[in-house]
C-alpha cells in the first residue's frame, strides 16, 4: 500500500485548482530547473541542481540519466540514496491530482538501486536498498530490499534470496 496524504476538493477537479495547493512560482522554478537538468550531461552538476534548487535529497554518486523527470510540484518529497541509477526518461511523482482529491506522498529510493528506463514511480512508494526495477515498470507499491521487479502492474520477479541464489549459481 502506498503511503499518501489525501486532500479533498470541492467544485472543479483538483488539477483545475492546482495553484490553491502549490505556488505558481514554485512550479515555474521547478519546471525550469528540471528541464535544464534533463539534458545536463554532468551528473555532479545535475545532482547539485536537484539538491540546491529543488531541495531533493540526493545521495553520493547517484546517477540520473538523460531526460529523467522528478516531480515538478513537490520535488522536496523525493529522496534517493547513494550509488543509485535512475534510468533514461524515468518519471518520479510525489503528487497525484484526481477528480475529487489530490494526494501527496514521499518517494524514498534506497542505496544501490537500479531503475530501468521509462519507468514511472508513483507517490508514497519506498524502493529498498539494492533493488532492481526493470525498464518500463509502473512502481505502484513498495519494492522490498534486494528484489527485482518489473511490469505493469509491477510484480516481483525475484526476491532478494532468489537473486542471490542466481548470482551464486553463475559463479
């Protein structure tokens, strides 16, 4: 189960009421920083931009590939541990705007996590240390430490123990 805070709205859809929930200037700043970082070829500069301007918690030697899109409204709710790789064109969401409510949730990505290209991570999800998320996965619930997951809907392909066993068999 994802851990999100739910906020009811009345009248028009929650997205129509966006600037009642987040400042226009914050969204504009985040959008500009994210668009610049999406094409930034220097990983250390990209991480500095995320930490400095978006207040994301980004670990040491974490690599955001080309075209990654962190949340444009609540990027400060994203934490990525050390030595993780976020694959090409991945989207990390910390918000959901629905018809009658909007939801916010922290996204926590552990250390040494590999997230494949074109994946989408929904708000309120924790991805454990040493986990692997295959390409094009919709991460809609927590990923256990060391597991390999994939698909839409996301399923566990290997548990930590099964992955370790496969690695020892190959040695």
